[in-house]
């Protein structure tokens, strides 16, 4: 079974250098929402003379039972950066 557009609640993309990050809020069949974060990076698998570009993708799913832990980690990370 594949994903459909009706699963998608919200989507945003962020370009960061050679990478693009996609933040998608989706809804499961039981009504729970989760966040899918996808990193997409364009890489050359060919040569300089004969380039062959492909996109390498990595995906992370953040489920509601882990939201609080993720937010706590972000708060700690921000505090340590401020010091």
C-alpha cells in the first residue's frame, strides 16, 4: 500500500546548500499524526565529462510518543549552544 496525498496534512521544504530537507506532517489510518523528515542530496555518480546525477535520500519518522523527547533534546541543544 502506498502513500496518498490525503495522508499529507502539511509539507514544507528547506534548501540548505547541496541538500533539501522535506518536513511532512502526515496522518496514519488510525488518525495519529507523525512527522516524516527527508534529506535529499544530489550526487554525481558519473564522471566530470559524463555526469550522471542521482538523488540520495534518507528518511526519518518522528511519532507522537517521541515528540516530547525530541523537544527536550532540542531545548538542551539550544542551551548548550548559547553558552
